[in-house]
C-alpha cells in the first residue's frame, strides 16, 4: 500500500530553490518522514528526516505541516548535480521488524 | 566510511540458471534489505532481514529466496532465473535504534540481465 504520494516529475532552474512536496495523510504518530535521492546509476542516498519539527542540514531543509499529513523538501540553491529521483518515505523503527518501503518518487530536473 | 558492497555491478545469466547476488556491509547493522528497481515502478522490496537467520517477505518475494547466515552478509537467490527478473537489484542496510532512528545505506546496485 502506498503510504506517500509525490508528483512524478518537476523542473527547477539552476540557482533557485527546489521545493518537492510529499503527501503522507495516513502517517502515524510514531512514524518519521525520510527523504532519499537517487542519482542516475547510483544507489539511493539519505538526505534528511524528521518527526514533527522542521529540520535543516547541509543538504536540505524539511518542512513538515503541523498536522504531519504532508511535507516539503527544500533544496535552497539547486545545482545541476541535484538532478535525481527524490523519494519521500515514512518509517517507524519497530525493533526486530523494520520494513523500509519506497514508492516511485519525483524525478527532479535542474534546468541550466 | 560506511560501506555496503554488492559483489557484481553487472551480471548476465541464462534462463533457468540459479543466481546468487551477494551483499556485504561493514557497519554491524541488524537490518538488511533487497530491492529491485524497474523503470516506472520505483524501488520494490523483495525481502528483508532484521537479524541473522531471520527473514521477512517484502512486497514482491515470488521467485526469490534469501539467506543470512552471518550478520554482515545478505544473499538474494534466484532459484531459476527468468527473463522477467532482468532488473537493477539494490541492497541496503540500517541500524535499529529507536532513539537515533538512523538512515539506510545502499549499495551501488547489480544490473542483472537474464537471457
């Protein structure tokens, strides 16, 4: 069952902020929101995660709505190297049974 | 540096062959995963394991089996390879930590072609 919904593709101009939305309307109270990205011909790479507060690291910012039903990943100054497929997933760490499920993601293309 | 290593980057096998895809991680992670990735379908979970000798079916386990005899190694087995198993296979591992809730680390993938 799909737990997250993302647009299949997006474009963003180089140097601008890329805002990638994700809907997770059935998220449970103990589930985190994770973002990964996959650059062509590589394995997915972790970007950021959060529970209910907004988060920022050296790669991106994560904005989670107050009701936690949706979130936005922000790449503040997109570069051509940010062209990739971005996956939003929800995840709960159940000790001894952690199923990590991805969807189809958003293909982000950075336009020069 | 964290490492998840898949034994082959590219593999070509014949229909009906038994195929072993190997994955090794050096981070002492409890959880390991096998996915396949096909155009338009994203990453689909085949099997995962949360401890040695433990395994759980993912979303598409049919035609596959797995083995986890040691913590660091998780093998995906295609008992009798078929052309519809031509795909990119990705292995991942993660640490179970309820406080830190850590990320998963992926290997570079094995592109398997069954002819």
